[in-house]
C-alpha cells in the first residue's frame, strides 16, 4: 500500500444506526477545517460547514426546477474569472453552478456577499427560499449573488461593478430600494475563493467579494428568493451557530457564510461598532482555503459502490451512511488513489478508510536500511517553504537550467498528474527562475509540488496557491528566456543525486528522495 495512501483501516460501525436517518447532513456533519493564513489575517482557523441535500449522484430533472429560478439560470450570464480574479469570459448561471462543469472545466465565477447592519449594529440575515437551486432553506448573510456580464457590473475600479450588482440584488431579493443603499456606501473588505457542492448536481465555485454597509433600510422580501429574515446581534448569531453545529431545529448555514463567520466576521463586526470598518479592508489578498486537516470524501460510483475516504483527525462523523460528498481540495487525492480507488459497498458503509500522511521523520526512523543503502536520501536543509501545501509527494521530473526559466514554464504548462518538478538552477541567487504565473498554472494542471535549487519571486502569489514549493530564497529579478537546459537528466542538489522517475516526499521537517515509491 502506498505511503501516501492508507495506513490504517478503521471500522466505525457504532456511528451508523440500524435504521439510517434521511440522507440530509446538518452543517455539523461534514466539517472542513483549516484555512490559508495570509499576512493581513495572521490567525485564521476556519470550519467550512457544508450542508448536503442528497439523493444520488445522478442528475435531477430540470423540469422540477422553479420557473423563476429556471429563467434566472438561463438568462443570467455570470462573469468567469481565473484564480487571480482576472476576467476570462462569461457563461450562464446554469453552467456555472453545475458541479460537472465546475470540476471538468474549473469554472470559477465572480460573486458577492453583502453584510448589512442597522444603526443598532445588528446584522440582517436571510433564509434562502425553498425554490433556490443551490443551498435551499439555509441561513446566510444579507444577500449573496453574482455580478452579471454587463458593462455596469464589469467595472473593476474600486469594485464598482460588484457594488452596482449588490444594489440591484438587494432590491430583487429583499425589496430594499436603491436610495436606501447608495453604491458608495458599500465597503469592500476582502475577497475569498471557495468551492462547495450543494447536492450531486449543483454547487458553487466562487471568487466572493465581501461587502459591508451600515444602513437603516426598508425590507420587503421577495418570496421567490427569501423564505425568512432576521436581525441578530453578536450573541444571537453565536447562538445560531451553536444550534447549527448541534443540528438543532434543522438549522443549516451556507458554506460561504460560515467561512466568513469563522475567519473574519466578529473581528470586522467590532470595527463596525467602533465606526472604523474601513481600517479592516484588504482588497489585495484573495483568501483561499488551504489543504484541510479534516477532509472527508464520499464517492458513489456508477455501480452504486460507495467509496468512503477520511483524511486527518476528526471532530465529528456523519450520523448516517452518506451517499456523496466532497473532497477539499481535489488535488489532495493521491496518485495511488487515482489509479486504485477502493470501493466499499453501500451495505458496508461503516467501513471507513482513515488516511494519514506519514511524516518524513517517521519514514527515516522506519527505513534506516534504505538510508544506509542510498535508496532513500535526505536533502541538506537548504530550502525555504512556500505555497499553501506544506506536505506533498510524487514522482520526480528533473530539469537542469541556469538563470533561464523557459523550460520551467514549459513543463508546468503540461499536466502534472500528481508529479513533482525538481529544478537544478545551479544554486544561483542572482535572479528568479520561477514566478507566480507558472505556479498558478502548475496548481491548475495538477502538479503536487516544485523544488527549485535557485530563487523564486512573486512570493505572495505563490503562497496563495494550493501547491508545495521549495526554493533557496526569493529574488525580484527575472530570469533569461533563451530556452537553454536539459530535461529529465540526473541532477545533484543539496548534496544529493536525483534521477528522473524517483520519488520525493516533503513536509516541514525536510525532503526525502526515494529510488522507488515507499510503502508502509
């Protein structure tokens, strides 16, 4: 069994009652922990609570869709962006919310979330209508929607397009007249990228603008959009969170709202009460969920065989046998699992596979003979850690260049398939041979990591990417573009000879090179 796959099979039959409850997960049932820690927000510790309304992985018939929601799904054109919020096109709201499209085409659209406070500093919440296609009947912030692909909502300057869209949707959903919410009174505080399935067919993959405003407004909810509203103070919201976590009253929260609550909201709320909210704004950073310490993956295959994978430590397991679920992020699925998924029949859903990454220290302790023979080598501790993924592994692709990045970019434009690119840059510290754009490409193309015997630049952008990166240092100078170098040749870096096709294992303790894929 692969080192990066399963090392413990644990049976948890006691968690599954003999007569399973309806297949609806409360917000506490599937909890995804850990969030990226950008410099502007040094203490982020999110829980992403995902609520599922599940029947099967098969398509639900569109004929059952509410007429109003159906019209919006096909008439509204969302703004497609890349992970750096650059506009790359547009598509229907329908396509942008199909999980099949999101996963196969990596469709990402721009969105906004409005947090409206009254003069008592109470936050207006809404419960989404039962006819909503995604996340029906969940409680969320004041208004959540999308700027459309139209001139007035494509204006990037001062987030004016998004603010125009927010004013439009507050009228559409809550009947709040435009004069009650002037565009210049929306304060953009930050941006957040997240992905969350709603059921087997629909989901969200959004780059979400977080807009705050303090206004006393007239509210007349549109029943096609909103089931209920309420104003809450901080203590009342905390009680709402407690009930959602406990599964009381069937209360569910939207995943984007829970991310904001767990990472930003109460701190920003304090600024609202002090009238210093503009001091909290950071529109340069795009906050992205990192590799979580608590991830559950459920897959229902075409033969209805259930694959259940559990990574990391857990706080609470679902109370009933799941039918489908989410892996966050998809890239943490190892190459071994991609090749050899392990189905478990739905009648045996009490069998969970507990996944645990083995540390490099444990590997060294367990494989002293391999170290003695040279089949397992440890790189000298010369590398700095970059990127969100501190732990990564994969089969090695080698490259030898010197102060030239053309071949580096060329490799990362290819599909990575969970591999690691190891670049011998000659140890040069006179320029950077890896920058932010190639790393974003590597992340999107499925590379597990990049190790550079040289320098990188665009560190903030790289640190926002879900990929592991190691380098000697950072340097602002760009490299040459002559295309000179050698591909897939033996290289020597950090006192170790490395061959193409060997295996690399990296964590915060160090980097190991193995002649073959390790087993436990």
